[in-house]
């Protein structure tokens, strides 16, 4: 029992010091403006891990979208296809970018069309249970 309490205290302190969500740099985030009939939207961002331990992104949420998927586009025999990613690992000291033609976020277009200049709230969810809130602009392609 006592050990459990000490472990909880340790975890609480550790979370306060090394919070994944806070130590990660997020930049170049944007959502691509899509035509009125487009059923899905694509989003992009870069994550830079300046710590000495790997960081794992396990999901993305937004109040605006029913769900947000992480995809990777791969070209096999000249055919592009999208593969679902359950997690994306950002190795220690590395930078991973979601960008056109590679990793991307994919979400169903909301009823009210998003236009360049709109801003979207996203939460990045990490394997250690931490979250990072970001505000992402919509941009014309
Ligand atoms: Cu996709």
C-alpha cells in the first residue's frame, strides 16, 4: 500500500517535470482548404522532439470533427494508397513532419465549410497520457 502511494507521488512529480506535451515543438500546422463537396479534409504539422527520449503520438482530437485519423500515403507500383497509423513515434532529437504526400491528418469535413483564414482547435494525444492543445489555421492549397 505504502509503495503504491510512493509510486503515485513519483509519477506526479515526473509528469510535472517531463511533460511530453510541453517539451515537444509543434510548427507548420495547417489544414488544407477543400472544395465544397470534399468529404474529407487533410491536415499537416511538424513535431520536433528536443528531449533524449522518444515521444509517441497516439491520436488527435478536435471538437470540430467527429474523428481525426493519422494516415501515411505510400506509392506502390505507381498507385498511391493511404495506410492508417495507430501511432507515430518521434525519436529522440528528431523531427517528424506530416506533409502532403506522406503522413497526414485526415478528418471528415464539417457541415459548415472551412475556408482559408478559419482556425481549428486540435488536441494532440501522447502515449504517456499527456495532451497538447494547438490552434491550426486553414489555408488555401
Ligand atoms: Cu488520408
